[in-house]
């Protein structure tokens, strides 16, 4: 690439695409675009304003906000001063926000709106380095700033004016500031989810990120003709690298989703060619498609399943290097017109491919989408690895696999099955925590991922589970929960699942029903009550879930199979601390919240 730092990349992209809209956001039912030169002018003023507040090389500023063009530009503004961005999930509680602000020694924080600013005001006295709060959506926020008059609350638009005037007064040179950044400089602090103990601040450098962009582009081709819909949190390394930096480096347009709830609607409006998301998104789409089909007429159901069979037949041939014959091509073409094209329109009609990351994707889900003509490329990585380590290729992908290592990354399997990684994308370390850094990066430079996996003959990696998630039953059997959970989540009646069994004499599960589908079932079976507590105790409902679990467990060994389960009356949520912002279940919190229910499964039970 023609650049060695993210700031050099920013200069290059905004120069090459000065008149092209690169960012889009929804305003009054209309998508408005920001051209490269508009973005550059805004970032320049932001950088000057941040310099006036003491942000420079080695200093940190934070962002706590949902995705938007202003999030992206605030990030570049911080980086162009030579400073580093501490990204904070907007779903975090005030106490968690305070920990990151204090630990990162952030001097400035960009907060999305009154709600996020309220968190800052609540904890400001616990953050001695924090001096300035910038409100991204320009809401007027008032509150006590009790420790001295050096604290300030300012709107985004007023801050731009402040920066513009300061840059003129001081004669600052924006391009010189950008080019002063070095590859080894820290680019960002991304805090881990903190599933055990306090979160750790992962230090990623410009070189880490640039090398990861280069490696990922060898497997996933994106160019200036592409457009992406940004809906995963920019606070997360997956969206930050691929949907933010990589997309911008290629001059691709990015549409910022209004919210998670409106992703489906926004996809039809924005018509993206690429979408990045977590497995839970694809699972929900899969479930909704099957639910819609099940409620269709008998003829429409027959047409759908016939079309899907044609898609699977063609897919099987093409994945093994074969070519469909004349008759299969004709049937597949008809299937495309009758079924596939309509489903593709639901996601905008222009999708070239999806990318899945952050957690394992079920092979069945991947095959389902591919059979409908929509490829989901599964990848693998961690925050500490910038994040991509491996990803499938459009020209050769395997279901259930995360693909081969990207070109500038080395992967190997340790004796205990753990995946080890080495490359220019491996983090500099954990901020202010050399002991924790030494625990995961050995003397030979191998990063210990904590994941278990294996390679096939083509060098494609399959993830088995997290090393710490492996359950050891009281009988000494090792059980990986992820494959069991992935099998059960395919049921249209199961919304969420968590496998239990560590130090127990059999495997069990907590199941959260898909209550929308369960209510339909209840209506068909003349079950009168729609109260969740009553519904999950109904004998017909219990029998339904026994069948679903038994079917899902068929491929597994007897000692792995779920013997008992409990139906919960509410979903695991981010607000209750049971899910990470990327919708992974936090096992410890679920155990804490449902301890009595778990004990009830094993009370007086025998294998």
C-alpha cells in the first residue's frame, strides 16, 4: 500500500475521492452524503480543536456513541493529532465507562447525546484526567462539573468552530500533523469485554492496523464501487478495522444504520454490496425466512423447498470444481426468478457477499445462505490481533471453517489444541499491564488466542471452542459447548441457548424460546395462555422442546448430548450484563442470574 499509517491513508483517500460521498447518514427520511473533502475539512477542524486541549502523541481521547459519520470523523480527528482513541461501547453502564476513562487517562470524551453525556457527568469526579466533554449530536447538556473551572461541555458544531479558529491563529499544518504519525505509534485502545475481571486495554498501533487491512484484502476484495452498511459497534475491532478503516482505504461508501432494529429497513434503502455482522444476525434472518415460509400457502412452501434444493445441488457441484448440466442450470435459473431474487431484494438486491465474525457461525446457516445465492464468508480473529487472523475466500470457502490464515499471519496449533498466532497484526500489549501481556504473548512472539481449533488438509481452520469454555463432566469427559449450542439454535423455537455441565454428571441447557414462534404453536394447539411463565410449563410445549433438542443432539456422542433443559421466560440481554455488545453470552453472569434455576435441573437427577 502507498501508506504506512492510518493518517496517511486518510490524506490519500480524501484527496483521491474529494468529490465522492463516502459517508451516508439518514436525516428526515433521506440519506445524506458527505464527500471526501467535506470529511477532511471536518476532521481538520476537529484535530485543531483537540490540539488546543492538549491531545497529542501519547495522549488519549475517548468516544462513547453509536455509529455515525461523526463517530468516524471524531476518530480520525483524534488520530490526526498523533493521539489514540479509546473506544467505549454506548451500552456500558456509567461505572464501566468511568473505568475506561480513568484507566485510559482520557483527556477528552465525545459522547453521543444527552443519555451518554449523563453517564459522563455522573462519573466525572472519578476521572481526574478528563477535562472536556463534546456532545456529538449538539444537544445542550447542563450539569455540575464540580472540580474546578477547567472543565467544559461543548457541542460538536461549536467545537468545530473552536478548532477552525485555533488552527488559523496558530498556523497549524494539518498534513504535517498527519505525516508526523509513525507506524509504531499507538492508534487505539480497545477494551476487552471483561468477562473475567476488569476489561483490559488492547494497544493497537498504526502498523498493526495497516498490516491487517493489507492481509484481509488478499482474501476479501473491496473497492471504490462497493458500499457497506455499518451496524456493528465501531467500538468493536471487527467493524473498526473492516467497516471503518479498510472500507475508507478503498474509497468504498459507508451507510450508517439508524439502529440495530432498523438494519433490515436500512439495507433495502442503502442497497449495500457488503455487510459485516455477527452470527446472531444471520441466525435471526434464517429463522425469519423459515417462519415466513411456514406461514405461506402449501404451493409457496413447495416452491421454496424445491428452489432451495436446486441451490444446494448447484452449490455442491461448484464447491467441488464441477459444473451444473443444462437441465440443472435451467432449474436453478427458474429458482432464482421465483425465490432467490425476492429474498435478495430483502437485503437491498446488490449484496456481493456477507462477512461473519466475532463468534462461530453454524455450517448449516452458511450453507443455507449460499444455497440461496448469498455467500457468508466466515472469518476469525481477536481484538488483540487487529482483529483478522483467517477468513474464507469468495473463490473457495468451506462451511463451518473460518478459512485459511491471511497472507501475513502465521497460525499453528499447540499441543493442547490452542490456536497460536504470529504476525505484524499482533497487539503491542495491554495498556499498563505488562504481566497480562506476557501471559498471552510468549518469548517467541506467539500470541495465545485461548481458542481451540484444527486445520484440514487445505489449511482451512475450524474453531472448536474457547479453551476456558470446555466443560469437564464429573465423569471426566471433555465437552465443547459451542457445537451443541450451534446445533440447537437452528430450531425455529429456540432463540438463545447456554450449555451447562462443568463438574456435573450430565450435560444440560438453559433455553430461551422464540416466543413469537412459540405463540403461533400455542395457537395451533389451542393452548389458551400467552403468559410466558405458564406457557413454558405447558406439557405440549415441553414435548415440543424435547423433540427439538433430541433432533439437534442426534449427531453427537451420548456423553455430549443434552439430557435435561430448562425453558426461561426472558431473553439474555446486554442491559442485564448477560451478553457482550456483539451478542456473545457471558457465562458467568448467566450463572449468577439463573443459579437457582440451574441447580433445579440437577436436583435429584441422575444420568
